[in-house]
C-alpha cells in the first residue's frame, strides 16, 4: 500500500463516528448485541487492550506486548477534543446516562456528585450545538488531551498526531472529566485547553493537577465506530478520577473558534467489559 494511502487509512481509523439522528433509543439488547459482535470480531485476531474502561476495576487479561508511551511532558500535544458524557467510568463519574441512540450519543457516564440550583441554571440556548444536541449546565464532558511522539504541531482531528515521517508514533491521552456549571467564577475552558511551547515541545499548559492521581493503563483509541470492532491503535491512558467544574459559557466560546476546529461534542464508545480486551491495571 502506498504511503499516502496508508496515512489516509490510519487517520480514518482514528476519527470518531458521527451517528444517527437524536431521539432514537437503544435497548439493552442492542448494546448486548454490540458487545457480542465486538467479542466475535476480535477473537483470536491479536488485538491489543481496548478503551474505554471502568478505571475502578483492575480486571483485565489482555497482555499483548505494549510499551508505555513517555510522560506527556516529553511528547507533543497534537489534539484536544471532548465527548459528551464520560467514556470512562469510575471515580466521580459513575452515573450511567442510559443506552442513548445505540451509536454513541446520549450515553456514557455523568458526574455523580451534586450541584447547586445556581450552578444548574440553564442558559438561554445550548452551547456547542450539533445534530445530536448541544450542551447545557449540568452536563458532563470528557476531554482528551492527545499527545504524540512524532514531530508535529497541534491541529484538527487525531490525524494531527501522525506524521508521514513516523506513521506509528506512540500516543498518550491525558484525560480530564469536567462538569459544566453556570458559574462565571468556575474554570475557564479556554484556560483549561490553552497550549503553547514548553521545553521545545507543544504542551497543554493547564491540565488540572488537583483532580486525583491519574489511573494509567494500556488501551486504544475510542469513539462509537469501535462498538463492534477492535481499535488497532495502541494508546497509553492517564485518566484523572476527580471531576473539575468548568464554566459552561466558556465551553461554548471555545467551540466557536479553536486550533482544533472542534465545535461540538463527540459520541462515546460502549464501555469495554470483556476481560480479554482489557489490560490489567497496575498501581
């Protein structure tokens, strides 16, 4: 396969799937069938461990050889994007949002804590609107700060993490779950997503440092396009267990213009529960 063709194919494998119209609701059987299809399509195929997972559960029997990526401070930030509701489960985000539409929207996990009436006061209109709905105060998002060992610069889509000089870079995702609140004194998302050069590397400058010790594990790329098939990309994950509050209006402002051309929340992949597709978490 020619190099340019390979590049396009790998980028396509990384992109989140956009799904069916909102309003459709999946049954428990639909999700069970998707998990069964994932088990069949990956059985004896040599897939490495998958994501997302329950970060409070150490179970996992997939020990496919996998060298952990360096610390994100030794890599280049390549992309920032977010998903509506957390893809991972655990810590302070363990409330199931429901099955959603069966294609990654209106599902995932929500902040399990309580918010005040003032924090939950709705805005006049949703922020970051899309065909699958926008965001409002009280919503949960999972932000992925994606890093690459390749010599790249931050840009749109996970294709920015790849280089024609290095087609198989190591990837690391620093993960922070936020709950959106109607509070001008809460964290500004522009600050939380700020990036620049540090020690000669592109870096996310303000990833929260007070949201718990990250749970680190070996996994894959995510997104609902992998509900019934395995992701072939290896990713080192660092998932912070505590939620940070962010001003919902600042998220809306970020969606109107950013380096990554992100203007809406992506869907989530079903939580991976099959031990054969999970790495053991080692503390």
